[in-house]
C-alpha cells in the first residue's frame, strides 16, 4: 500500500496509472508540481517510468521504497531529486533501464536488480548517500556520467552478474573497495590508509596494458598481459595503499599469490611497487601493495615468471554470424607451453560443452591467427569461450562472447567497406540498437553507444582494421571494417 500525505492526490495517481496502463501499456508518473511522499514502511510499485520536472530539493520524499521497471529521469532545471531521504529505489526491470535527465539525482539507497543483458545505463551523475545494493545487472557509466559514492556511503553485493562497468567515484577518508568490472566479470580495486578525505575515481580494463613487457625494479620479472586498473584522486598526490583483487586466477595467471608485486605504469614502462600482503588462493584473492602517491595504471606484477608466467597474450577473440553458422576467430601474440584450444559453447553461461579442438603452437613469439566454424549453432542466445590447455594440464579461459540467432535469423549489412569517412547500417528496424568498436589489437574505441540515423562515423579514426559489433534484442553481429 502506498501512503501519501494527500489522499486525494493518491486517488488521482491511481486513476492515472490505470488509464496509462490501459491506453499505452506502460504506466508512468510525471511529477510537475506536487511533492510526492512515500512514508516509512510503504511502497510505490511502478511498472513504467518516473519523470520529475519540479525544481527544488525533495520533489519526491521517499522514506519507504519505490520499485521501478522503467527509467528514472530527473528533468528539473535545478534541485536534487530524492536528496537526504532514507528510503530505497529498486530498479527491477527486465529490459534496459536508464537513470538520466537534465539534473543529477541523489539517492538515499539504490538497489540494482535488473535481469536484462544490457542492465542499467547511467546518463547523468548519480549520487549515493547511504547504500548501493548490487543484486543483478551491470551498471554502465562514462567519465561524464558516473556513480558517485558520497562520504559515509557503502555498497553490498557485487559479482560477475552485477558491478559497475566504467568509471566510479568514491568520496571520503575510509577504506573502500570499488565494485568495478568489465565484460561480465567483476575485478575490484581497493584503497586503504587514506590520510584525509579524498575523492578517488577508478576503472577496470580487461585488455592488454601498454608496454607490458617493459618493466623495472629489483624483483619484478613479469607484468600481466590481460588486465589493468586506472585509479586517480580528484586533486593532489595523497599517499595510500592499493588492493587488487582476482576472482579468476586462471584468467589472471596467478599460481602463487606470494610471488606477486604491484606494477605501476609510468612514462613508458612498469615500475615495481612493494608487496605488503596477499589473501586467498590461486583461484581468488587480493594483493595489497604500497605506498603509492603517483597515479595512472596499475596491474599485477610477478617476481617469478616461471611459477606465475601470466597467461598467453590473446590479442583478439570474437564470434561472427555467417548465414546459419558462427565464425569463431582469435589471435595470439605469444604462447608459452600451449598444447591446444577447446572451443566451448553454452546456452546459459554456466554449463559449457566443447564443440571443437584446435592445436596450439607450443611456444611462440609471433602473431598467430586461429579460426573455427560452428556449423550447428543453437537458436536464441549462445555463449562462446576458449579453453586453453598447457602441456602440463593447466588451463585458462578467454573472455565470453555472445551470439543470438532470432527466429528468422535476422541479418544486417554495412556499406561501404572499405570506408573513408562513415558507414551505413542496413537490415535493422527501429528497435534500440547499440554498437561497439575495437581496433585490431582488441582495444575498445567505442563501447555500447546508441546507433542513430543508421550511420557510424569513422572520420576521426586512423586507417586500419576495426571490428564493429552491432546488437539489439534480435541481433548480435561483429563485422570487420577497413578504414582507408
């Protein structure tokens, strides 16, 4: 039951919800003047959007809980919607949900429980004053539109299924672990021993670090080729300790955590940061190192490149639809003791089966291209990954790629290819469609951007080979594009 201060307004709201549901099959609230109050112990369950246009603070006073399946939009020209409230907003949709609007929103408590593949998109700075609960759904942020944890705030949950993909900021003086990740993997970084209240921003990159084969220090003998973190304060150079987490030791190449040291990128090489402690096991744990007072990119380093060799360098791995088949391609830059690859497929991203085997090169320092065709893909959504096995039986896994075959095997085309300034996409309808773009090294150029006007500009990109992924509810296709 929803309790408002004004019962007449509640009755008016209920009628409008019913009318909107019947007429447009989507309920929504547009608050343009009245203050909405949800009392403690009360609920507002809205199967649609909540849009605020009222200026001033506390346009929606929430001491209870708002459960929302649509978008949360603050279009007030000023004011902090929901500021200083003790209630919770739960985003519980099954399709993409957006927190956006012309002004930022200050949540007391926010729960992410979205079951869609896209999850939550942040289109305006979103502040948390109390607790962020990560139950299900990835939250996508950008440098300009972030999740910002206020002083005294905290979070609970966090997993491969629910984390922040993109930059995230924390304000305060207490220790904090950022629940960040990428490509359906969580990979936290923590800050500790802060000298004073600071504002730190962190982001995780699941790709090869720059110049990872160049390092200097007394003990360091290797640097990860798989991942790195960027972390920096808003100002100054405070001295703190950092904590890096691994949740898949096979991917991160960790066999003995006590061999690890911190690695910091400076100028054109990686410098050793002294080891403080490690927890956990080879499969999952954390590394604490420091002190640090210079900020840019950090990753795992190792004092023993025999026991902790860190995995083979996989430059590229992707899947592409070819009529009624799936073309699976990958490229390695280096291989150490590599016996063979298993190509694995799953329909639920949990239970995997091998659909083919390709021999590895053993030991190699040259670029090698591999390919495999799945001639019998499953209908609907399928997941693909590589399982790499060493001669000694140790295994590692690639990132996961997604392919979807709709009931009519919808396909798309692009032209011109090769291109000079832009390409046009044909074969899609008016469904919300997004695209990502990687270069030939597998590095992200564009990530999950909305496709508009069926055109994508390549005007500012250097000549070369790019891999364009276009996806919506019916399509997930990757195409090689040549920029002249």
